[in-house]
C-alpha cells in the first residue's frame, strides 16, 4: 500500500485531495459553479484548465471586511 503513493497515480490522487477543496471555494467566490474545480482531476493539464477558467472570469467586487478590535 505504501508503494502505491510513490507512483505518479498515487501522487496525483494526493494532489487532488489537497487541491480540490480550496479550488472549490475559489470558484464559489468567483461566482462560478464549484464543480468546475473538478477539472483538476484530469492528469497533467487539469490544474492549468481549472485556473484558465478563472483567468477569463470577471470577479465580483466584495465589500471590504471590517477589522476586529482586539480585546486586550
């Protein structure tokens, strides 16, 4: 089992597990369907495809967050 994660397929699976949740949040924040982040599953070019979809997208402007005052 440990040898599986040393193969390119195993490394790709680990990369997808790590990269998919943040990409889905980025897609949601950009106003796109978060399922577009599933392009990262495509080996070799998937990450580039998922980022290319974000590059051409006009992002909505969100209001600035207020800074919290520290209690101390």
